[in-house]
C-alpha cells in the first residue's frame, strides 16, 4: 500500500490553508517599508533610516521556551505571540535600537489551525504596537521531533540604532544607580522550574492563595514591553546602560554589561516581590540563590544611571505611570 506525506504526519495543504487564512492578519502589521506579501522566498523591506547619520543594524533571536507548555495546558495560545515580540523588542532596546521588522518560527508535531491562528494574532498585535512588520517566517510540522499537541515559538527581530548612541556598557561607572522597572510576572523565563513546583501539585485552573487568579492565567501574563517607556529617554546623557532581565535574573543580565573591575550591588529588599514568586519559593521550597538566578523577581528591566541624572529620569518614568525603584548600585 502506498504511503503519502500526509500519512507520515505532515499535511502541506493544511499548513498552506492555515497560512492563507492568517495572511490578512499578518498584513495588518505591514507599513510602507514592506515590499512583498506573504509567500515569497524572502521578506523584502525598504530601509527607512531618516534621522540616522550612521545607522547600525541590531538583531536578536529568542524563544518563548517552556511557557508554551502552559499555553498548551490551558488551551490558550493567544498571548505567546505577544511574548516573543515584546521579548525581542526589549533585547534590542538595550542597545539603543528601535524595531524595523520581525520574523517568526513555529514548530509543531501536527499543525492545529486554530492554535496557529491564535499565535499569529498575538504576533500581529505586538508587531502593530511597535510599528514592526511581520515580514516572514517558517511553520514546520515535525512529528517525532515535537511532542503531540505542542508548539515551539521562536522570533527574530532586526532593528536600527544610531552608532553614536549605542549602549554597550562602556559608559558605566562606579556609583551609577540601578533603577528597576516592574515586571508583571515570569515574562518568558524560569518556566521549567515554575511548572515543576506549581503544576506538579496544582492544575492550571486552580487559584492558589495568595494569588487571585487561576495559575494558568497568572503564568500566561504577557511579557511586558518597555519600549514606549524607555526609548524616549535614550537621548539622556545620564543613561549608562540598559538591561532586560531574562534568563539568569538581575545579576547575570546586568553584569554582562559591566566593564572590567566593576561589580554589582543589589539591594534585594528594596522592592516587594509579587506573590507568584513568593508562592513558588514557598511551595518548592526553592533556595534563594535559585530564585535570584531563574526569575526576574518582579524587576523586568533595569536602567543604569549616572547619579546626576537619576532624579530626572525617575520623575519622567513616574509621570508616565511607572513606579521605578532604586534597587542597587555599581561599585568599583
């Protein structure tokens, strides 16, 4: 008996139909720079670099990680697309860059059109919010590589920065302050540990004290974008560095910026940890060192500021509705 590609687990026609249905959503992210529609071998983007004397392309690739397991358990894939766009936008923001365009990779054992379309809608929402067209991507069915019913989501962003304004850590000095901006949950890191602790004894539909929402909803809170808050500040000479708090926590992500001879002093008592982190630590129990290394603990982004401009930056962030916290300093 003959065996087809579809019999082996890959349905090319189903994938093409799903992409066709999603194409109008993807098109809502496009701006005047996009020269091709969906389906070409590459996404063409006309570079619009007005105002840049010496533009530098800034790129980043990342994934949502095992947060997709929570999405699968809840049966809700509407937020993880936003997660990956916001994550990548924050990463290049740390270099002083704004987004130009975005590409995605969705891998799965078997394409479920409803789930695929939910992911695309989330990607499109975040891309529109950042004027960052979704110009292309790849959708792959690979039974045997991915577990049944699971999705892998990866994103690549390309942005641009003015060379003279690139933040690479070289401006950081002893005495600089660490100003933290709040996260709204785990963002996209630490989910393997969080799932083992929380979902090893509770279901995603359980509301566990002191939380006020079901675990699934708490764990699927969308990774914050800090672009609208921070990008308008980039001309301020007080800004010495920016750090997106992802895997490795506050220490690893700030220390990667420090010139030789400088060290980080974090005041871990200077902000109140959200209840979700306290619950994870208590239920584990998880050692404090692991909490600091795996999670953002309520601080999703850090500005490293010269002291003479600290209060001005803090006032501007406060006026924008934030409650920035001084969480430490740079020492020599």
